[in-house]
């Protein structure tokens, strides 16, 4: 069964410090991985997706199939990065479930 | 472009009552999703439509939950009768592509349901 885990419920860092939000998954096959973010009083929105291999707002994520991980990283955290971050997984086959992790709340302190 | 619309934004009911939520996806989006998000958890997919057909409803509690997508546009999600454990935020999302679960999903603001 597809599953996404995010071991940290809350992560606090100081402004300018590096950030790493952890995500591990279980899936039999080659999944597509995503990071979604929800800023305070805003809608859930896509931050980045593995297939695009892009950097959004300074964030990057690398898919490690050996460790089944898709950790989100940013070298220098900003206060506006404070939000709830969800890792998510989907299969490529028709009708496969879209699965979210439980989320990590990132708090960037001044 | 207008985003995904949902109504109502908040609903308080007593257990065993019924409730319905409405979602209007982004114009032209073929795929529509309903999620349940219980406090402290990530969203859980309840049902996925492509146009007006159901792609996946494996996690929908069909004894009490039902959903339809009329004419492949708007959708309603109904709970009848509601239980205390149904208290959650119900999120609607839509995506452009057909038959691909990897497309970007655009979320609505959600409906917060409280069952007393």
C-alpha cells in the first residue's frame, strides 16, 4: 500500500539557518512525489514536484529511491517560509490514489 | 483565473443529521477530488472524478458518504447520517489533466464541519 511518513510534526529553525523537512514513502513502483504547502490563512498549494526538478522559493527536493525519501531542503530559511508542509505521492497508473503525509509545521524564528 | 470554490465554509450539525458540501472547480479542469482532513492529519482522498465518472472511491465510507459530479463540472459531497468522527475539513481540488494522478492539484478553501 502507498504510504507517506513525515517524522517531524514541528520543526523550528532560526532565520538564515538551513532547513530540511524529511519525507519517506513506501510504494511498489516509481512514484511521482510532491511537496504541498499551506501558509497561514491560505489554501493548500503545490510547492514543487519531483518530475519538474525545479527550485521554487529556494527549496529543492531530491528523490532517493534507495532510501525511499524525498526530503525538502533550503539553504537559508526566511520567516515567510513558516507554514505547514505536506509531502505527497501518486502513482502513474490510472486510478492510483493520491496520498498525503501527516505534515510538518515549519516555524522560522527571527 | 478564478480558483476552486467551496460552500459553505463552516457547518455545525448534530450527529445523525445530514449535510452537503458543494464544489465548483476551475473551469476546464477534468479531474475533481474530495479530501477529508482531520485535525492534525494530512488530507485523505475520499473520491476522485474524471469528468462525471468516478475514478477512485476506495476510501469513501459508502454507507454514509455519497458524491456526485453533475455534468462533469460542479460536485456535491453528502454525509447521511453524520457521526462525531466526521468532524473535519473537507477539501475539494481540481486538476486539468485526464487520467493522470500526477497533475498539479488546485485546492479550494475547504469546509470545516463540526459534528456535535
